[in-house]
C-alpha cells in the first residue's frame, strides 16, 4: 500500500487490545425506491478484518434488499491487508465492483477524491445524500461541487476509559476535565498502582492519535480551517503556537507519570496487558474499540469514550473521523441502484441501527437517543457541535503523520525537540 496513514490497517489494525483488532468505522441507512431497466443486481466489496465487520457489512446489503424488493446486493469480502491496492488496481483498470469501501479525502491508494477527479467513481445525484452528510465531512466526499461517496459512520479519536475502575481509586475524569486537572490526578493513580493512561510509545500510530487529539483543541478548535491555511502557506506547524502546546503537553503528561513505566519503548502489548490487568485506566484509540472490548469481556467491564482534555484555558473539542466510506464505480451498469444503496447507507435509520453493531456514532446524529451508552459522556459536546474533523484526513501525504508520531517518541526520550518535530512536518508537507 502506497499510503497507510488513514487506512483501516494503519489506524485500526494496530489496536492490540484484549480482543481481535481492526475495528471498522461503519454505518447504514434508508433510501428511496429503485426501478428502471438497469440491472437490479450490484456488487459491494469490502475488506473485513474480523467476523463482526463482515456481518456488519453484509447487514447493509441485506437491509437494503429487504427495503427494496427485487434487488440484489452481492457482497465481496477481499483480503484486508491488500485491499487498498487491490481495489485501486480494479478501479484504474475499469473493472471495479459496483460499490465498494473507500477512504474519503486524499492521500492514499484508495482515496475517493483522486478517483473523482479522474472520472473513475460515480457522482451521486441524490438530495438525501447531500442532506445526510454532515458539513464537517462533506469536503472528504465532494469534488467540484458533486458528492462521490458517503461516510459509514463516525468515531471519536480519543480515550477508551474505564471510569468505574478510575472512580474506585478516586480518579475523576470526564469530557469537561482539563488536561491540567488530569495531570494533577496522575500521582493518585500511581499511588494505587495504576496509571491514568497507557501509551504504546514505540508506535507512531498510538502517539499520533494522542497528538492529534490534543491539537484538535489547541489548533483546530480556534481555527477549523487550519489545514486549508497550511495548504496556502498562511500558517506552518512550527509557527503555530497550538501545535507547540499540544506536543509540550504530551511531555508534561510523561513527566507527571501519566503513562505507564517504559511507555517510550512500549508496543501495543502494553495496552493489552495494562487493560486486561487493570493497571491502566485508559488508552488512546478510535472509539469503536470500546464496544468490541466490552463484548469480548461478556459484560464484565464497562468502558466509555472520552476526548483528551485540553490545557487549562483552552476549550476541549472532540476529534471525530468520518473518512471511512463507500463509493460507486463510474463503470457500473446500475448507477441508480448503486446511488440508492449509498443513500441507504447514510440515512438516519440505517446509521443508528448499524452503529449498534460496530460501536460507532451515526454521522447524522441529532439527539442522544441515537447514541450508544459509551458515548453518554460526550453527548453534550456533540449536541453543541464542539467537534472537529480528524485533521490528518486533509494532509497531503502519509509521512506527515508518521513523523508526528515518531517525533512524539523522540520528544519523550530527549532525542528531538518540539521545534524539530514540527519543522520536519513542515518539510513533509512540501
């Protein structure tokens, strides 16, 4: 795979937690009727990482068939590790499935917008699709004013947190807790033989999620158009105070003992061992991980999804990603049926129903009744729209994110300065 920064295998398959890895951002929905003389059978390809993912994708097809008598959606589960390059090859070769999993935005081999620019994917002329995609995600699926894909759902990129365990030792953290207040409680957790957070500090992926979660508040909260400004060379990583604050904050957390011993050299097994033994209260991951862990534990553990608190005096924003989606081939012989299927994926009913299976947030969530229990602690932030998109989805290449994550490790070990990391990211941007 040429680019791996935002693909499922890069951002989700690393989740070495006490269950099978590879949680997939997904959702489903409701569309209008199909008809016409075009073929009433389409294909839907994806790369499921586990049985849960496969069942969730297949349910999209079955639910759509049930709502539209006489149509057939044939699913194709392709090998997940090679999925991005496999599907890219088929799209370029003109023999892509009618509909298929793809990534919103740009920057990797199975991104939707470059295909839209080349005329390889189908423009979706359906008013309900446009209405159901939130404004924060539209840029990931829109080219020259036309929409070319739909998001499968939304995830919070923040903390998977065992609040019951935390409260049992007197640690109190919720969505309103500032980073300063979190740091102030790290000593209490240590005294109880635990740490507030587990960090797989030898991996750029885990470090990157933490860094971006903080920057969501310190950079993108005050300026939600920061990426656009960076693309126009109006701002830089090294010249933006919020980026400096975000990385300096991670060092403060480290110095205060907020991470487990040996965090800088730890891999994902540290999260596995720490979470299963009750030694860490939370870890940084896409929020769908919470449901999969709870299901694997048979109801013996209750987890919640929280943001990483912003430094005192800075408003905390949720880092929400809606970049995992579905698009349709421009070569499909059933463009209306394919459009209707994608409309179904992003409708209210389907999004809410499917989110229950995979533990995500419906992209068009309108009230807390559509949220799973693990999201109760952030429902107010969602209602107030105190959210920002997942920043790296608009970065031009994978190296920026990789060097951010590796740079965090360098900062914690003293091998790099904050300024050096940010300057490298500016160089990577080009």
